[in-house]
């Protein structure tokens, strides 16, 4: 028969040389099972009622006034705390630049607030992903546990707030032909509305393309095209850069959703 919590409490008090009246000061905390990390507070409940069986491990601790139990705090810190490594949104490749300890039950919005304090930027100015190439985590009410990220060890911080449900964050690359072989070079990310037209995207990309070229050139990088005379969006042609799509040309009159099968975050579009 499974012993009652009160009986175990009194046995611990006796083992410690405490009087019968001091037994109530002994707190029992389960370290295994469904109740792991929680105090066994009901003396009239059997250990089996807490999902415990012979061989289960308990921690006995003397209560000190109304102070939190140290064993509960320690268990929570070890079992329910995730150590996340993350980058600054302006330095996407340095994915372990910062580290932060957070609860595994914390929501993404709560984690973003903590990250913003470390990064020195507004929480609304960035979004989170599992990794640099992964899709955005758009539902910020979910916890690390719900997303399966409790033990991931890291997250990617991207520029800009999360996309709306009808938007996707696509990867823009530059298409060229060298010695008869087509190639594309990844450049920057761009938010698109999946119901907008290919023509609308061509119009919207002119300034981001020019800005990327200016910034790349200023930092000593190589720009794979000439910006001289590039003053109209009509000089931009878009292709499907997804693997296996043969860089097919995207026609102006089609929506992005119809022109790009399985359009989603990270989809590659070549200019």
C-alpha cells in the first residue's frame, strides 16, 4: 500500500531528530514523475495519488517562513530554463553573439521583450525564426515548449516585425549567365503579399535592389550587375529561383500565389 504524504513527512522529521510538532515544517518535493518540481502538500493523499511509486525520488526541505522552497526553484531553473543563443538583426551570421536564459513556458512575445533589452532595439522591430533559412514564427502567443524549441539552444533574430497571414518573407537573389551557365547570388529578403501580382513586385523591388547595390558596394562587396541607367522597374525581370524550377520567368499578369507553387517564407525569387 502506498504511504500517505503525512506519514512520509513525519518519518523524515523523526529521521532528522525533530519533534512531532516540527513535522509540519518539513516540505516534500517530487523530483520525478508528473509532479516533478512540485510540493506534495496534501498529507491525506497517498504518494500514488501524485503518480509516485516505490523508488521515486523525493526531496525533503525545511520550510523557512513564507520563503519559496529552494528545491522547487532549483528544479525549475534546471529543468524549465532554456539557454538561447541569438544574433543581432544587423549581424545575421553571428548566431551566437548573445545568450539569454528564459523559461521554457515563456511565449515568443515575452522572449522578444527580454531580447530587446539585450539588443537595444524595439521588440516590434524584429521577428524570430528557428534558423536563418527557416520560416518566421508568426504566432508569438506560443511558448517554446509548444513550438518544440525548448531544447533547441538557439533562435534566429530577423529584421522587421512578423509577416501578416497573407504575407511571406521571400529571398531575393540576382540571376546572371556566365560562360553559358545560369547562376544566382542571394542578396536580401523582401516581404510580399501572396495575392499581389508579379508586376507589383517588380515595381516594389527597384529601390530595394538599388539600396542593396549601394550598401554592398560601400562595404567592399561585389555587385553582380551595373546600376548605371537602372531607373525603371521595367528593366527588372523576375524568375522562379526555387530548386528544380529551371529559373522560369514570372509573367506580370499572374499573382505570386499562382506563379510560385507552394509560396512561403524563404521562397527564392531571382532578379
